[in-house]
């Protein structure tokens, strides 16, 4: 299917700079990307041929995480760095099980938010906000969040494949802590992010390539990733490569989970 760019492209985009959101869209089989994004994606895939599989694996972790949260009775979701809508968006997964589930999508990318808003036009229980997740106060005090979510009740904050776009480790920890502090007890924080622990030279090269995009990439090792969950109780199986997080089908995990090059975990905010 060919969708003409002028039909969906917000004004003010720099067509010379690849966008991490649009590159991800391309890898997941979407159509909201430009020539510069596709050219970048091809170079990244030449460097690391498993990249499309890695991204789909990460997306499957997100689906399982939402299923787990629904099983715990969670029906409010704040999806930070939600990306351009594609197959299996959080509100679709959640509202299939709990039709009244409420979802707010947050992204700084204009294409991601324009398309999320369009998709949600007729959905009274989901909304999209263009904002920078690194400023938790702006997100949490936004009209969109306050109208859609009841922060006095448990909420799941999702940070799937996004914190590797925050360079500084202390800042990443402070961001997670700020959201955690704003949540009611029994809320959850889901994080997945890229690691160099298993990615080798190919991973190094792809990270260098991402310097050309609007979102330079910072890998975190297992200890750095684990520190993001300070003040939260890790849910079993703890910090693992994303395919190892409660696989539901044989397709979810193979004998080389480390090839996902991403850690995933879920933490719960304790009562005290
Ligand atoms: C790799 S995509 C992940 C999409 C989705 N969360 C998933 O797991 O499939 C990362 C998204 O994070 C967004 N992003 C990166 N840094 C951000 C920031 N500081 N604030 C909000 N969104 C951000 C990008 O625009 C992109 O859409």
C-alpha cells in the first residue's frame, strides 16, 4: 500500500533528519515514514541484520506486560514514548479485555501524536498528548492526563523502548522516580530498553548510526537498568532479556533471548 506523504505528514518536519519514531514505524511495517527514515533503516539493518526481529520482540514484551497488568486489575495506562500507532496498540490490547480501560499516549514526535489522535477520535477512553517524558510534571499535570486518568488510583506507566533515548543515567533514574512518586500504591512501572551486554560490535555501530537521528541512543547494562527500579518491587522474573519475561507462546522466546539486545522488567509501587 502506498500512502502519499502529504496525506499524513504534519507541517514543520525536517525531511533531512531521520526520526527514531518513523524508523521504528518502518521496521514494524508501517507507512508513516519518509525516504530519509527508510534509507537510515536500511543502513541500520545492513549493520545489524536482526534489527527488525529485535524490534518485534520488544513489541511482544509490551503486549505481554499489558496482559499481565490487566490480570492484576490495572485499567489505567500512561504510555510514555508510545510511538506511531501500529498493530497491537496498548488501548487495543487493554480495551479488548477491559472495554472501560483508559489509556493516554505520550510522545514528543509530531507524526506519532497526530496519528494517535486521529486513531482515537471516536474512543472516549483514550487520548494522546504531545510532550517530553523527561518533564514528568508537565505530563502529569496536563489536562489530557488529568481528564483521562485518576492518579489517586493505580496506574501502569509504560516506558517501552524509550529510556535508551535518555542519555544521562542519573536523569533516567530521576525521571522514573518522578513518575513513581506521583503514583498511588499498587501502581506499576514497565520498562524495556536496549543493552550492549549482548549486542557486540554490531550494536556499537548501530548506536553510532543513531547519532544521525533526532534521538541518539544510550545502551544500559544490567546494573544500570536494574537501578531504574529503585523504590519499586520487581515482579517475577525480575530483570531479564525481554523474550524471557513471562513468555506466553513458544514463539515468544527461543534459545537465544540475549539476541533481543534489550532488558525488560516490571516494578510495583509498594504500600510503604
Ligand atoms: C522505539 S519507539 C517505541 C514505541 C513504543 N513504546 C513501543 O515500545 O513499541 C520510541 C518512541 O519514543 C519517543 N521518544 C523518545 N524520546 C522521547 C521523549 N523524551 N519524550 C517523549 N517521547 C520520546 C520517540 O519519538 C518514539 O516514538
